C-alpha cells in the first residue's frame, strides 16, 4: 500500500524497536508524528517517551487515560484508515496544532508520578504475577 501511494519516503513502519545501542532514540529524534494504531498499550510508556521528545501522538487505544483527545493527543478508532490519514495530514499541515497538543501533553505528564515510583509499582505487579 505504501508503495502504491508513493509515500515510502514519508512513512516508516518500524514494528518492534529495541532500545539497545540507541537506535530507537535516534529514530525518535527524527520523528514528526507518532502513530500508534494498536488496540492496547500496556503501560503507556511509549506515549510518555514521545511527549518528552515533543512529538504529537495519534492513537487507537480506547482505554487510554493518560491524555485527552484533541487536547493533548488525537484518538482515531482502530482500523479507520481514512480518519487516520486525515489526522496525519492535519498534523503535517498545521504545526500550530502540533505545538498545542505537545504543550498540553507536556503539562499533563508533569502531573504524573516520578519514574522511581512507577518502577516500584511495576516491580510490585511483577512480584504478584510471579
């Protein structure tokens, strides 16, 4: 589909990217928009990471409680590719809107607990699961 639309040089489908050797961070630095069209995001870390790099987010997880639709990120129903394409175009064209989303998202994540607290909570969860 990407070849047929002739957008190979504009969209990169990465799949899983390990954080080893810094390649993930290098890619994030060159990213303009994060599109996460998955039904779920386990812990939401990817959103916090992208926001810290000041990257606007389009997501499809209905259970996202971290940020607000059209205020700090954009929600697109899973599988609705037409809306997804329109929202990507909107963010590409309207940098002011991107800045609005990122600014609000940064304010939202500042209210979150510190990483050491989150790590302790995750560790406790894993201990319960074991």
